[in-house]
C-alpha cells in the first residue's frame, strides 16, 4: 500500500482506546461472509470486461462495512455476486463457511431503484418473503407488522408503494429484507436517489435498526460522508479492473451523530478517501478524455459573468 | 399565456373540463361535417331529385339524376318549349342524412324487418358478438399463457417466436376456404378466422410485455427466497397484469376488425349479413346504423373495460388519465 510521503503518521490510522477495543471485540466474532480471490469477467459484444479481480475480505457478525470506489469500478457487480444474482468467474464466496450458490433469503438485498412490488400493499410487500419461505399467513402478517413498526410505517400498512415518498419506500424495502432474518443485509446505494435531508435521516435510522437487531451490513455508496458516518470498515475499490485498494478501519467513535462530521478523525478519514478515489495528481482516466467538453464562446466578448 | 396557447403547450396536462369538452368535440366535428354535406344545398349535392318530371318522359317523381343530366334536360325542354322539370339538389343514395340514419337506428330495433328472410338488427348483432367472444376466448386460452412463458423463459420464446412472427404475416382471411373445408360452413370457420387473426399477434405482444418487466422486481423476489414456478405465478404474472389487460383490450379491438371478413366465410351471418342485405335493397340508412352500432359496441365495451381496469388495478399509475 503506497502512503503519501509528505504526510507522516496519517491520523486516519490513529485510533482512540475505545475504538481500538471495539475493533478488537469485532475480531473475536465469527466470520459471516468471506470473499476469497473473487474475480468476475463479463463477455459482451465489445469483448471481455474484467469487472472484478482478486477481491478478498471478511466480514464479521454485526459489522457494518461500506464499499466505495469510482463509478464503474464494480461495486454493483460485487454486491450482486454476493447476492447470487451474478455468477463469479473465479474465487469463492462463503456465507457461514458455505459457498453461495444463487440468490437466497439468507442474504437480504436493498436496491437503489425502487424494487417494491407495486401490486402489493406495504404490508403484503413485507409479508412476501415469509410467505415464499413457507410461513403461514397469520405468522407472516404478525412479522410484517412488527417490522413495519420498527421502520415507523405502521400507519401505511395498507398503502400501495406508489403512494409513499422515496424515503418511505426504502424503509419498506429494508423491512421487507429484514423480516426474512437474513445473515447479512446487502445494500446497493440504497439512499442514492434521495434528497440530502431524507438521506441523512435514513442514515441515522439505519444505524438505529442495526444497533437493535442482529444483522451484518454490507453497504455500497459513492458518498464519502455516508460511508464514514455508517461504517466500521470501508472497503475502497479502484477501477478497471475492480480491485481492493485499501480496507480502512474508521476511527470515528460510536455512537455516531451528525455532529461528528467535523471531528478530526472524520476529516482525516475523509482526506484519505479523497486521496484514494480522486488521486492528487490527476492522471486522466479514459472516461475523462472521452467526455472532455470543448468550450466554445456563445456570448458577446464583453458580456462576462465573472 | 392565452387560452389557446395553453392548450397547445407540448405535453401539457388537460383539466377534467377541457378533456370532456375536447372529447365531445372529437365526435361533434365529424358530425358537423356530415350535417353540412347533408343539409346545406350548395355543399356537394351532386344529384338532383326530381319533384315534377315536366316534359321529360323518362323522369319520375323522386328519381335521382346527375346535376349535368338535369341541366341538359331543362335546356332541352326550354328549347322544345315544353314544361320544365322541377327538382332540388340531393346527395347520392349511399349518403343518407344524419336524421335518416337516426331514424333507421330507432326502427331497426322497433320495426319488423321488411323482408321476411332478414333477421332483426339485434339478432344479427348478438350472433356477431358470440363469434367474436368465442374467437377471442379460444385465442386467449392459448395465446396468453404462451406469450407469458415466451417472455419469461428465453428458450421457450426462441422456440416459437420466429415461426409465430412468420405466421402473423399470413393474412387470416386467406385461410377462409381451408377453414370451411375443415370446420364446415357455419360458425366454426368464422371463429377460426378470428383466432388466426388474433392468436399470433397476441403471443408476440404479450411476450414483449412480459419481457419489459423490470428485472429489479424479479431480482428482489429472488433475494427474498422466491424460486421456480413461484417466480412466474407470484411475481411475473401479477406484475404484468395491468399491461396484459391493456394488451387484451387492444387485441379485442383487432378481433372486431376481423369480424366482417370472418362473417363472409361460409354462409354469411351476423351483422355482415345484415349489412350486405340492407345494401342490396339500398337501405343505406340501415347500413350506416349497423356500421355505427359496431363502433358503439366496440368503443363502449372498451370504455367499460378501461373503467374496470382502473378498479382492478388501483396500484397501476399508468392508467391514471387512461
Ligand atoms: N451485464 C454486464 N455486461 C457487461 N459488462 C458489465 C455488465 N455489468 C457491468 N459491467 C461492467 O462492469 C463494470 C463494473 O460495473 P458496475 O455496475 O459493477 O460498477 P459500479 O461501481 O456499480 O458503478 P456505479 O458507481 O456507476 O454504480 C463496468 O465497466 C461495467 O461496464
Ligand atoms: Mg452501481
């Protein structure tokens, strides 16, 4: 791992006693998800694309791990592979030490787009998982109501998804995934389409849920603040092909609050992420070259805005 | 912005009142044109109806003659110093005025048909509706499931769609003679023509609708533990139901267009038989009434089905203002 030479002892690596102890405790827990040398190639009409190369990491029980990386680095491919929606070309994905084969209710997933079933009411959406897994109607309904209560949407149990706001829909999607009591919750930019205010509420809400139930979370985002605010550890990917660049232990202590956005640990971590994702010496990526606009002046020479 | 400018703003939404006014207008405009042509003597009116023959020996009261012929005869009579014929502008027999068609509408249901062998209009209609109904039901029983399966399972789709695609270019009426040979001369071949005309389009359209289903919905269901046939019955089918319903409405409209051809096959029956008989006796007012009633039944049933659809699928947003 290359380190910036003119910054000695980067402070994102310094952890307070409490934080260090917490990571120590996490390391004692059992491994829920293990990814070993995972590789994924797509063969498309334009030829082969290597989306993921040699990805390895472990996630332990009740850990909250975020994945960030530049656009197109394979974040979605990674999470879809873990969910079993995409097959992998090489390596292994182990859930509780058993290889993953196809999608299953032991791995819940929340998508960025609204993936609720539009023909079912909110309650029926949440009941869907239990019913598919052979639980009876009454039991499924009780579970659904409990989880709707947990995400604060009891009042909307009989509404249809199109009657809800974006934030509420994602809360239903979270409840729908959690009611199955999966071992891990996979989230692919779940708040990406929400406005800033709703998004920050949802982040706090998600942390509350996570604290109260036995769930491990793998969360994809391209928002650095979101990643630092939520995560125990952040997996930073680089693009073309998608490879692990660094797995950062976030030194910001828990419990988290929005007040910490300006704390020293937070800023140090953010600086490090910026450095990794937007390198200081801008080596132009292929994409930048392709989309670089050519500026032509359309206004009068004297008509300046600056 | 002026009212007119507002109405012509691209893709602007119309208010309820505007929609009603414009919707009525869409019917009133053609009616207005028809009234103009029928009641304003100097608009079109290429014929003259003879009111008194004067000195023209072959003219009779009520006879329709070309304007030019009438003019010639007037000139002839004047030259021969005979009594001038009298007449007023008229339209050809095949264009009755709105009030005549309206009257025909009424009498078709109230007065016994003049000719003994002619069925009542409602009897003809009922027969036609039965033919359509069975044609559409038989086509749907096979076409809908096949379409859904083809759209869900790529292999199944590939196995039938190229052939279906080819077959749909074969005009259904071309199978008329064959259908008669196989199914006899009564309703069998008529229903068969409607089935042939509907089925192949149906498979392709419904397969396409099924394929347009958002993959995320399916993937979400899979991550919730749905697999196998349940994916089809609990996810694909309910998800596409509103679109499927819309497709069926459109296909039903097409089935109506095959009706007239279908009814000419074997022994002519139903509304087509009614229309051809009335035309033979030159009762064009009845012909128009019958044609219009097809339109009214088709359009009316579609409106009803549209209403029903909004009831059945309250979650379907694309039916708002549909
Ligand atoms: N089905 C596919 N077929 C071919 N190539 C694909 C396919 N899916 C993804 N890719 C390629 O794999 C790479 C990674 O895509 P992916 O969607 O995982 O990126 P991402 O990090 O999620 O991007 P974003 O930040 O835009 O969501 C991209 O180069 C993409 O073009
Ligand atoms: Mg993505």
